């Protein structure tokens, strides 16, 4: 080999398979030195990473700007992750870093796989913390966050936007009045700290954040999708009146149009060319499935000279999971959905597919979801991910699924985020369990300088969030399944209901809601075990906060009329379920129809139990009981031991088993 020129050796190395190349270059220093040439790794990058359609992070610097060492590290990392999660998933042994919290973990988000945002909440305190992923993986144990601040109500959801390296965060707080807090992170004076930019009231269920615009599914308790400018406090409702399909399951914003996913339709609203610049309805396309959960792909640009990738939509329902490409051409007046791929999980003794928490990763080519296994309690809820096939929509891609005893149980209001390009995932739940997983086995230090960096330099004025715990006024109970104090919740809920009490109730109808039966509908407490609490929570997600208006004893049972997001709901004690009344029927007409027993004169639609986006209801109690009985652990008890606020009824394992077993 000494007589062979370096350029010839380099050409020969380009035809080597990577495992053979790594072994061959150990034979002599000259071959090793030649193997470090960037030209070689550029060739291998396009052959393996691009050729195999392996996920490439959107935050990776341009290939031309990477050093040979950085490019080599990324190619080897991508192939190693492909081997561990696709070719030999059974051999994957991830690095696991548990760092449990003393409050329920209610939202997590990875940023450039370098930083981790975690929101944790209980009935009185909510916090937002920033962690260094590299420090967690290096220490392999719980460590202090880089910075932490406190908010005045529990966090239930959040979205982020990154503009020129600056991070903007919109957090949805479940207070007595729904509030969205807009934050950023800036250095003051020597370390990053959270800065408060704006508060927007009466905005629950946020769907996206793009610059100064926030998308939400409800506003002012009216069940309609809307967009608001948080800088100028301007709100625009995309629909004038509510309807039976709920507000929205998912929303996405482009430069001049907004897509809204509802129960069985995708609607597009375009920016009006008029001076006012309002959005108006443009086109809609029907979906062949009733949506359980949905997610739009992130906006991905392939490079500075390449256009952004097409918009993709992933839908999960009882039939499986479906990925479409949404083609919206406003100038041509066309809107269509192109099927890219569908996945139907086999219904076996091990798994039953459930439509819950579907999401894209940091790229538009990977989707992840949860597999529920109520028939096989040894694996309560399993995390799964797959690459979307290129070309053949009927191809079945390799699926990587993961569950072990260390994984925070996703059945208990689980939250997660997954960066498929780095192989890093984070899982949390209402028990306060929180853990970081690295499936790649790569040395994070080798990527130093290969990824875009966040900028924590001061960008605009903002007040520092308090770094000491503060009391809050939540909308109890929170979380719905556990850490709440019933005696403290009742006065808050009753005071809220009183503000909506009707002045003149029809004859025979009551407006006094202090009866225990009324409150038990909302409590979901163990001693009452009312499944209606879960139906109300589902209704809250899709329609707005349920508020009881009237109650009537019909002799054969009770009827309660609720208002939720501008719609009327009926609860019948005999049916033990909720019906949505057609929007054209007024409250006066409805009470007259019921008093006259003219039930056929108004239309209703059943508020079915599949309108949920996470695991609740009977399945939660089933999995929780299984852990108590067979694993000897109670997640609420462990949260209590870490200093968390937990209702005493949830701590006595023996009493819990006696209460739960007859119901399951």
C-alpha cells in the first residue's frame, strides 16, 4: 500500500462498508489518516444516511460547515442508531437517567437535543425548568436544572417556536381562568433565566406558536378554533359559532393560511387580501376516519437553497394510524390529501391499538405513538416509533417499540418527547416520574459544534419569572386522577358555578349544585369512582369547560343540563352518559321539550368516550391496580415520599385494592 497514492486509497475506501472501513483503518497510521478525509465521509453520508432515509436533525449545521470529525461522528451515530432501533432492536440497551420530580410532570420538550424543558405541577405550585441533556447523560443521575422558575397555576400544555436561535415558549395554565403565558430564555446576568413576555387570558387548548401568533381550539368558552396575536392582544375566531365536531384536534400555520383538523374534516383558512388581513374559510376536505388524535409535521427545510418539505398530517383512530400529505395550492384553488402510509396494529393477546398521543419527531419522516395492552398487563403502555416509507404507501416499515420497568408509566397522564435523529427520548407522568433515554449509545461530546446553538442573549424587555415557589389558584382537581384535596376543591368549583347561575329557572328545575351527586360527577375520586368524570374531562378537551345550569328530577332519574363551549349537554342518570344538543336548540326550548316529554323534537349527538388524547378512565385504574397488586408499588405513594401533594385516599394500598377490584 505504500506505493499507492493517497487519492487512490481514498477512492478505494469509498467502496468499503463502514464496519470493514473501521477495521481496515486500524492496520496502519497512513490508512487511518486518509480515512479522516471529509470527502470520504461526505460520500458515506449520502450513501448511507440519505440513501437509507435515516433521520437527519433539522438543527444540524450545513454539511459544508462540519469538520471531518463532526461529519464522521454523525454518520457513525446514524448507522449505530439504525442498527440498535431497526435492525436489532432486541439488543438495544439504552442509557437511562431518572430524575423524578416532587410534582406531576405535565409537559416536556427537547430543544435541539441539547436542552430539555420540563413543567411540573400540583394543586398549589407549578414550575418550568431547563436542563442540560449533555450534563444529564454525563452524570447519569439526577442533577439540578440550569434554571427553574415558578408560575401561578398548573401547566397543562405547551408549545415552542425558535426564531434565529431564540426560544419562545407558550404555556397553557389550567387556572380558574385559563391563561397562556408567553416566555423566553435570556442570560441574566450569568446564566439563562426565564423571562415573562405576555399573559393572555381565556385561551385554553393551544395548538401552535409561530412568531407572535398562537393557535387555540377555544376562546372565551366558545368552542371555535381561533388565532391570536399575543404581542398586541388581538384575537380572531375562525368560526362564528360552535358545532358538534368540537374546536380542533390539531392546527398548523403557514405564511398565508391555517389548517385546522376537526373530528372528521380538515379545514383551511386563508389570509384575506383586504387591508384588515383577517382569515376566512377557503376549502375543506373530509377524512375517512374519526380522529382520535392528530399531529402536523414540523416545517423542515432541506437547505438554504431548497424549498421546505411538504406538510404531512398523521391521524390516529381506532382503525390504526394514517399519514397524509396535505397539498394546498391557493393560486390553483386546490386542496387535497394524498395517502402516504397507514399502519394497523394487529389485535392480539399482547396489544390493542389505541388512538392516543401520536406525534412527529424533529423531522417529517418519523411518527411515534403509544400502544396500549389492556389484555397483557405486564406491559401496560408501550412507546413505539416508525419511519414513514418512501414511495410505497402499503409498505410496512420496521417499528421500534420500547417498554421496561424503569419507563415512567404512560397510562397515568403520560407526557413524552422523542428526537429520532439523536435517539433521545424523555418520559414523564402524573406520578412525578421523569426519565431521559439515550438509545443511540453515541458519545454526546463528539457532536460539539455540529448542531445549531440557542441564543440566550437579551432580545426584548421582559420581567424575570420568580425563582421561589408561589401559591396558585388552580381549576381543581389537578391532575384529574390524583393529587387534589377534595375539601379545598368544592368551594372553588361552587364559586365558579355560581357566577353562571341562571336568575330565573323554569318551574321544576333546580340551580343549587351543592348536592354531593353533582360534585361527584366532576371529582373522579376513588371513593365515588364515577366514570362520568372522564367523560366530562373529554368534553372539556373538545368543547370547553362543562358548567351545570339546571337539574330536574324526572321520577325515573335525574337530567342535568350543562353548557360547554357554547353548546348544551344533557346528562341522564339512567343512561349514565352525555349527549350534545344541536346548536340550533336554545335552553328555553330544551327545557320545554323535556317538560313536555317531546324528546324527538331536538337532535342530539352522543359524546362518545373515544374523544380522548391520553389514557384515562377504567384503563388507568386497571394499570394502577396491577402495579399495586403485582409490582408492590403505588406511584402516588412514591410521589408523596418525594414531598409531593397527594390525597390521603390514594396512599393506602390495601384499601385501594378493596375499592378497585369490584369495579374492574
